[in-house]
């Protein structure tokens, strides 16, 4: 998300999507295949609501560790197996 302008804005603002912000009935009226309609269909399928999710906590140290591990693995793989 850091590589995209919109992604950076989302990470900066950290919006909270819950039933106070989202009009789920209006989203159900959207055409099939749109993001909002599919989001509501997923909520209905799994019998959850936007309020059931725990708040997201971004851990930058964990992000760096995973990023480093992933690229180290790629370098190791290409060096030894190709």
C-alpha cells in the first residue's frame, strides 16, 4: 500500500469502517459485482458485521521483518536453485 498514492492516504488516515459509517442497506442496492455489493454479500454470507472485526494495529517493525524475510528468501532461492 505504500507504493500507491491512495494506499498511503489510507494508511495515514486509518479510517474506521463500521456500521456507523457504512449504510449497509444502500450498499445492498448497488449492482452485482460492485465492491460495495460484494462486501455486503460477504458480510451476510458469513453472518458478520463491520463491527465484529477487532481494530487493526499496524506494527512497522513486524512489517520490516516480514519484508526482509521475504526478499532474503527470494535471493536465496534464485541464487541456489536457478
